[in-house]
């Protein structure tokens, strides 16, 4: 991509309304634009990162055996009356009336709709388990939308739903999502800690929030230090095999959100030096809720003995758009973002230090073409701006590598390659630059 043709509206000033680094940087780097309270347009650069995150989430859902589909954003109020949540949901739900006076809503989540879809198509326990997901925009009329896309009103969520014949089978589905989440967040350069979370009226121990530790996080959390660097299950994990040992390992150490925190247990289970009381960002939440929707909505299957039984359900959310903010909170410095390669909007930025200079331009064009041919995502700064401005711009948008071509380097037959993560610079022979990066 040539920067001259791209749309990258950078802000020079730090926007006054942005209180945390990720919000500031997303606005300054031209990734998002606010269109209303908690409502954002995804500008080209931000949209690329959003798509990368979405794709990692998708790959790890698929790997775990979940099946993708797509449900609409607009739902009918009647569906929510069946579960009793239409009135209970309160002001967070955006309610809409169509021209025929039908009551509709912009979905804040999809338990009701997926239950309706499931009950229309599944009759027997032999068709279980089912594990379905979609990645779709949600709307929640948050009282206090803030921190940019971290707490938006419109936001992108991955939500999966499991249907099983009994609690033992449901636990297997839960475990698949637990492991899938560990892998998902780790692939984005995040250390997400699964923490015991509130389960609501049905109780049980099957609810975990996945939390990224960050000073600017909205949740107070308590955990054992040992969880921070616990090894994440590999790509080769057999999701149809027994995952319980992995779950046991991660839940063997204390970790709880403040609603579930028990100070006495914390102090007795964790030795003093390992006690971490911190703030965190909720990036995912998995939840087993049994018959909560299947019973009132009559999602039943014929059991082994012929009788009808309500299915055991769970739901599993990931804040896809919130993750952008969480990743920036974890990877930035004064100068800007420092994207992990897996989610970077482009892999490399190519800087022509002297635009208008024939030899510099010729070499840049050649490297640009070679990088594209090698399948490397490159943003080529072919604009007439000065070198200093180009460097600052590349640092701000935070691509993993910068290749700089200038007259002095050319004389020596070299390009300068900088790694954004650690700031290391090296001179590389022009003919090896593409191979070095690709
Ligand atoms: P929070 O406690 O932050 O309000 P929640 O517990 O209400 O989140 P869930 O219903 O568990 O959210 O939804 C699943 C995931 O969706 C959350 O873990 C979070 O990552 C994301 N999410 C929820 N609300 C928002 C929001 N307003 N903006 C962006 N992402 C959100
Ligand atoms: Mg909420
Ligand atoms: Mg929450
Ligand atoms: Mg939650």
C-alpha cells in the first residue's frame, strides 16, 4: 500500500477526551473516529487490525471444533419475552419499533436467538454436542461509554454457544472454550489470566473471565503471580481429548475478580510474595448456565430413554473490538503503538528519506515491488514529507519493522532496518533486505 493513496488521518494534538494510552493512540494514529457516544467508525488502519484479531479468534474457535454462522443484529422483542429477559435487561438494551409497530431490539447478546435456532433443528441427544459461534456487532447502551472502543456502545463480539445432553458433556464444551481462549489471547501477544467469575443464580464453578492485567483496567482482580507466565497449550492440542488437566493446572492457583474474591482464601492459598492485587481488562468471559434458557424456551431433545430433556447450555464471549485497546495498552511507548506481528496492520513500513530523489525512489520502488511479490504487507511512505516526520509517523502507527532508504545508505549499498519492538537498528545490504524481512 502506498501511503499517498491511503487514508491515514493522523492527529497532531493529543485529544483531550482520551484518558488512556490506547484511546489516545488509536485516535492519533487515525485508526478510529468517534461518530457518537461509544460509536466509532473503523478507519482503514484500525480496520486492518480488527480483521486480524477477528481472524485469530476465528481460527482458534475452528480449531476447538466450534462451527461458524452469522445471526442478525436486529432481534424481535417477543423472542426475549420467552426467556423473560426483555423486561429484565433494562436500559442497556436499545429498543426499536419498526413501521408496523413491531417491537425490535439491537442485540446485546444472542442466547435467545441461538436457542430458538437450535430448538428448530435438533431433536435427539444423538445430535449433540453442538458448538456454534458468530462474530457480530452488538449494541449495549452503556451508562458510561469510555476509553474509546474499550467500552463502546456498539462493539464487535465473538459469541459461542454450546448445547449438551448433561453436565459432564457440558463441562467438555466449556473446557474446549477455556483452552481455545488461552491460545487466542496468547497469539495476540497478551497474557490473559482466567479468573473465577460470578456465576449468577445457578452457582457452580463454571464461569471464568479472561483478564489482561493493566493499570487502566476497569476490574479489580486478585491472583497468584504464578499464573502470569503459565505455559499456554500448543497448537497440537487434541480438543477431543481430555482437557481437564489443563483446566486443573490453570485453576490450581488463586485468581478471582473482585465479586468472587475471598481475602481469607487468598491469604491462605497464596504466599505473600506471590499475591497480586491489580487491575485488569475483561477480554473474554465463558459461562455455563445449564437450563436457564433451554427450559423456559423449550429447547429439548429426546434423551437416551426417550423422555424429553432440556439441553445444558453455555455461552462464551470475546470482546473482539475491545482487544485492540487491550493490545495497545500492553504494547506501546511514548512514541506510539508497538504491534505484535500477528495483529499488526502491516508487517513493515518502507520509508523513502528523500522523495523526489531519483536513485532513492528507484530503489524504494524496487523493494516495494519485491516485498509485495513476497507476500509481505507493506506500507510505503512515498509522500513528500520530511524524514523526521516520516519516522515519527511510522513510530506512531507502530509497524513491527521499518526499512529506511536514504542517500547516504544508498552510497554504501545499504538500507536501515529498525525493529519497532526494541528499537534495534541494523544496516542490511540492499539486495538482502527483502529476504531479511520476509
Ligand atoms: P463488562 O464487565 O466490561 O461490562 P460484560 O461482563 O458486560 O463486560 P459480557 O456480557 O461478558 O460483557 O460480554 C463478553 C465480552 O464482550 C466481554 O468479556 C468484553 O470483552 C466484551 N464487551 C462487553 N461489553 C463491552 C463494551 N461495552 N465494549 C466493548 N467490549 C465489550
Ligand atoms: Mg457490561
Ligand atoms: Mg463483566
Ligand atoms: Mg462478562
